[in-house]
């Protein structure tokens, strides 16, 4: 069995940028910019324009990836899209992405919240190992469409974006290993209560605001985020017979700047070896890790031979880590 390599990366964030001050003014929030930054580390976030969709963002990111690889959409063997903000409950948004790109290949969604990109990466790597030559792995989320603008905790935190990579076979090791996990809990970290089979949409669910995103208490989320990240990191490093001291760049889910720092403190990773870009983008859910990876590569922070560790924890709880040699 050959190796799996990332042939290109790409990302997209909407052109509409809302600073903390602009967000506060737009929704008459009873807080100030310092309150937001002190609790989240966020200074601005990208939100989709009216009429823009999750599939539009995914397509924009996909086109950048394909441009960087000289691969045409018609040559793709598979499209895997991680999202919890689909265009529609059914069918999959990946099929819409394929249509907009002009691709005709297997296309499907993966739902694993903020860990979605790592879950999709694992499936993409398995596809390449099974014989596929060009697998497009994407993550796209439009969380601004699901926030209650009167809920200060969620409206200041969530944002929109898309990113991903093209996977293909390689002669030398690229993707060294992936560790995935999930621990279903009654308190899920974040959830949208209504709109599914358990609680179908009705006038009552709409009136009660049960189609908006609801977030659990900050302290509980932080504790579980750190614990699950530690577990995923230890597992993948053990599989690959590596240590944290071997890692050149560490990228974890960019959900909250303080959450990122809590993970760095727990793992004893100095900030210079890590990415913490929450201030500029906010929490784009499953898209945070691939956005951070693409931007790090474009900024020259990833050099040939570097070992990069990707981690994420999502609602559910889902979690994972991937180790990649560039």
C-alpha cells in the first residue's frame, strides 16, 4: 500500500468582516468590544452575505485547491465535505458542490462538528489507499445562519468559512497517522435542538427559538476540549512513534483563543510552535483547522520536511488528531 499526500490546500472566508464594535452596533448588544475579546480573544469574524450559501463557500475553497494542483473538477475521484451547516437537511451539500464545480464523482457529507475535517481527512486517506487518485476533502460551515443574535454567548463567537485539501497517492510518507474518537454525552457541548427527526420543525419550535445554536457552559466545554485533545494527541503520537518535541507546527481547533491556549499549556507547547488565529476569524466550526493550515502554508510557516500536528474537538463529542510530514 502506498502513501497518502496532500497535493494542495485552499481556503475561503466571506468578504463581509464584522468587528466586535460593528457586531455590537448591528444587534444592540448589551456589552462592549473589550468584553468579547476578554472572553473569546476574537476581534473580528467573517459572515456570509445575503444569498451566499455553505456550498458557495465550499466551491470557492475547492477552486483554489484545484488551481494549486492543476487538477480539473472532471478528474476528481471523490468529494468529501465535512459540514454541520448544510444548504438543506437533504440531500447532501457535497452533491451541490459537485454540480457547481462540474464534477461527476461520488460526493457526500460528513457530520462531526468541529472535528469534521479530521473525520473527512481519514475517509479521504482511506479512499486513496483503496485506489483513488484525486480526492477533494473539504470543510465548510455557516454558523452565522444558526445563531440567535440576542444570545451574546453565541453571536460573538461563531463565524463562516471553508477550506480543505486535495489528497493523492505518494511514494514518500505524508500522512503518518490519524486518531479519531467520539464520546456521546447527554450534554453535547453545542446543539440545535429542533429540525431533526427527534423534534421536527413546527410553528412551536420556531416560536421558541429551538432552531438556533445553543452552547453549554464554558467551563465544562474547556475541560472536555483539553481532555479529548490530550487523548487524541497521545494516541496518534503513539501510533507514529513520535513525541511532541518532534512537532514543528501545532494546529488545534480555533474555537476560542483561551481554549487554544489552555491546550498549549496542557501539552506544554510554546506559542511559537502553534497557530492561534481566532482573533481574525472567530469560530468557523469544522473549517477552522484547514483554514489555519492553508494560511500557515501560505505564510511560510510550513517548510518541506516539517511535522505538523492537527487536532480538533467537536460537539457530540467528537475528537481527533492527524500527524503529517510535509
